[in-house]
């Protein structure tokens, strides 16, 4: 194997476009959780009834709790043109650290390994023990290499774009969201943002989710209806609050200067 020298070109995982999409289904209102009222006293018992908390508020609170600690995740998702992405990662929003390994199959098949530490992005150079380093602070505003360091896996944006939620069980939810509301950078699939979804009619951007006994999200399954079919995305979360083990790669090389021009 030839030992690499000099500077390297750079490609971000998050570059990609899907010309399709959806908007929330009309008339699907938020459904309040009835779990609190199940044990409420009968009328006339002299006690105030527990306040019902909307299911959307409960689920968003679960997402916030999840994002407030570190976790590991896996992702498996359809992509345009009969492609797929599968992989795993570790994320800690508080320390602004992310590490992932993704495999794309089908057209333009490739693998991608990367580490994000605040504004320092490292991507494994194929066939080498080195990692290309990109200083995100140096990128221009219109650079195609920019990424959302505040929400690199898309979960926070997904939380903001939720439109309706209903409870389907003690620890399960279902609802709709606006896939077009996150801006042109996109936030799908969760865990490996690589699609930009543009609104197309009034189809279905739906999800189901599961939480654990501590109220942390453990699974989010998404279905996006497209003009020529559907895209199914599954993200599983685990090891909440555990150590990340994320650290700077030992062998790095700076990207080419033209990346910052």
C-alpha cells in the first residue's frame, strides 16, 4: 500500500438530493394522552382530575431527554434510485461529538467513516490509515461542505418538524411530520442525513416511535411517500448516557486549500 502524502480532496456524507417528498396529512390533529386519566377519580369524588398532557408534548419531551445525554444508534434506510444506507454511530450533543460508520449500496456504492468534534470534522481516507481534517469554521456560507454541527444526525430538526402525535401504547407513539421544513440541507434519514426532500403534494411523512421505562427514545421508524413508491427509514437508539469513546484520530492530513475558497 502506498503511503499517502500531501493534502486530500474531501467529500461529506451529507451531500445528496431526493426530488420528492410530502406534507403532513390534512385534518390529523394532535391526540392527547389518556394514560393520566385512567386512574382519575370518578366525578363527584372531590379530587381534581389530572391535567391531560398532549401526546405531542410527551413525545417531544422524550426526544429532548434523549438528546440531553449521549447514545449509540444504528440506521437502515432506503435512498433514491434503489440505493440503501446502513450503519452505526455514537452521538453526544453536549460535548458536540459524533462518530459514525456508514455503508451505501447500489448506485455510487461506498463506505464512509467520520468523526465530528465541535468544528473539526475528520473523514477516513479510503485505503489509508489517515483521516482528512476539515476545519468547519473556515468554510464559506455557501460551501457545499458545510454541515449542521448543532444537529448533525437530524433528530433535533425532526423534533421541530413534528406536526401531529398520538399515543398507540404505554411506550409507543405515532404521528406525522414535515420533511420539507428542515431547510435545504435535509435531516433524513435520522442518523445519516443524506437526502433533501422537497414537498410534493399531500402525501404521508409518518413515523412510529418507542420509548423505554426512563422516557428515552429507543426507536424511530419513518415512512416517506414518494411519487414512485415509499422510502422506509429505521433508526434505533441505545446505551443512553454511556461513554462515547470518541477521540481525535491519531493520523490526520489536512484537506486541500481550495476546499475553503
